[in-house]
């Protein structure tokens, strides 16, 4: 990972490396009874000392940073709302905001647009791609071919744990997609 073998790293160095990886989960992984600001600030936890993280639960820190990121995602008005009161799509955007404040070198996103409408899906994919413009790597799992073609440089088709194809997004064709989604065909 990032040019290093995880097995050979000390615990401290492995944690430093893990801080450089951001995750956007399909199931959000938010603390539902906390406010949006607290969930967004969780993106800072790898960098903050324990005392600052605990203090932030009482008196939220870096509110301006969180507000700015939430504004980009259309949620600035939800800064102090309880996360459990948000829709699934809003919660997914809070999860994306958490990664944006983390500013990792690598972002792993598992169906990051699964719970949002098509227009919001494009907005979220644009935000994820904006992270990669700052020398970041994005690895995203998508089931929507249109989004993969529009926002990804490469498309890797996987079926039953095997690579069916690995091609530049611009060169994906209907035959490759037919082969990928032909569930009756067995893989060698």
C-alpha cells in the first residue's frame, strides 16, 4: 500500500499509513445519535490528539472547515442536525464530507451513490473526482455503468472474484458489458 508492505511495518508506521486511506461505505458508518458536525469531524481523528478529539465532542472544533465541505455537498444547513434525522442520501453526503476533511491520499468508495437520486449521484461523483485532482487515488465500486464511464479513468469488471476486463473507460463496449453481466456463463 502506497509503495510499502503492510506486513513489514511497525504498528506505529502502519497506523500512519492507514490515516492516508479514506473510506466511503455504502452503509455510511456514521454515529447516528451525534450531530453532523461530529460525524464530519471524525475525518480528523487520525490527526488529532486524544484530548482534542474528546474536547470536540463537547465543543466542536474546525467548524468552518466542516461547514465549507458541507456547503459543497449541499448540506451546510444541516451542520448541527442529528445525523439520524437525515435521509439516506444526506447521510451518504455526510460520510463523503468526513472523507473530504480527512484529505487522504487514497479513497476507497463502496457504492458511494447507492442511496442518492441520479442528479445527486453526479454531484457526489464530481466531488470524489475532485479529491483525485490533488494527487489522490480513487478506487470506487459502482454498479451504474453510466457513472463509471463518465467519471472513471479505468473500468475493471469483476465477476465471482475474477477480472473479466480491465480497460480505459473510453474503450468499454457493449460486448464486454454483456460478458460481465452474463450470469449463466461460468468463469475458467
